[in-house]
C-alpha cells in the first residue's frame, strides 16, 4: 500500500482525521496508508504531549477527555490558519471545511435546512452539520460555527447579526371558537386555557399594543408541550389557545380551520439573529451562510422584518 498521502499529513492532522473518521482503519483508508503507520504517528504525538489522546479498539478509536480538548483546540487552530492563509494569499473566497450550525428544532427544519442545502449547491466541498435543539449553548466548547437564536439575546461576547423578526399570533381552532367563544379583549382571555410551549410561560402576562396603548393578557394552561408541530396539532384539535410564531399557523389561518384572536391587538415580534464567536477573520463559510440566510428570511413574509 502506498503511503504518499501519509507523508503530507502532520501527526496533528492525522489525529484530527482519526477522531472524525471514528477509527484508525477508516483514517488510514482516507490517506491510503496502513493502520499501523497511522497508529505509530498518533503514538508519537501522544509521547510528545505526554498524554493519552485515544482509547483504541479494533473497531473504534474514541478520544479521551484530553483528546477531546486537544481535538477541539487543534480544529479551531487549523481552520483559523486556513482562513488566514486564504486571505493573505488572495485566494478565491469559497466556503470550505466543515460548517456546524445549531438552530431550534422546528425553525431549523423549516428554514435553516433549505438554506444549508442551497449553500452546498454553491460550495459542493463544504461539509455541513445541522444540530437541532436548544442544548447547544457554549459555541466554543461545542465547536459551533453559527447559532440561530429567536428572541431577545442575553449580554455576551458573541457577535450577533440580525436576520429579521418572527411575528407572533394568538390562535385557536374554528371548532374551539364555535364551542367556547373568542375573547374580544385581553382581559377576556383569562377565562380560556392556553397550550404552553415552556413551563416558565405559564401564569404570565402577554404584552399587546393597540392604538398606542399597552395591554396585558393573562396566559395560563394545564398543557405544556415543547414541540411546535405537536402544538399545531393540539390547536387544530381544539385543545386550547396558543400564542406562537405566525409561520407555524399560516396554512390553517389561510384555509379557515384556525382563527386569529384579538387581531386588532399587536404582539411584539421575536428578533431573529445569527450569533458566532468573534474572530479576527470571519471564515467564508460563516459569511456565506449568514448572507444566504438573511436573503431567505427577507424573501419569506412569515419571518421577514
């Protein structure tokens, strides 16, 4: 077996490759080398650092705690070096490498996934990973390039690029309104049960505006569900009122199966941001994603400014 590709890889690069490939054998196949040759280079790196980086087995090579920390740091350094060299050399500003994006589950599925698909059509060599959920809070530790955030942002050292806003609406099913009536004022809403997205929203007041005046609408309910798609079905089934993103209910409102409540009262839209760790040079992959994401948001009236 030829080892020509192996000669072009540093021990550090090989270590990254093993972690990402999942095993010494898989990494060796990528560089057209014997697994034993890759193993010797990893061992040399461990000897130099005086720490064990990988837990080896016949099928898997998993980084140790020290190995995980070393991987995350080296990956960031290599990507920064690549970006710096591309800038200094005046290379074509093409998104390359690996792009890790995190976004809320339903919003990410509906709006972020298509943007990443469009980005890959422009940059076929770009590796993309979309992580859906709200558990990705530490961008540095979890090696996240960009996080999509909906709502007011806490103070932090992160860079935030505003993409648009997410309008909200108060809805109920047509059947619910026919059976229980519809509140005409915010105070009347207190008699109705809401389907709640987060526990901390229960027994709170929603702020609304009409004719320059601010009003409060009590919101409480016995049903809490942290899934937008599940809430949409519960609302359609007449289980209660809900205050949520307009885009979630636009089809039901358009066809008449859902009813917008208190339409003369304005709800504040949630701001929509892309946030990322500040660096001296923002990689092309990050800039390209944010630019396409912003264009997509502006073209969609359900989430536009």
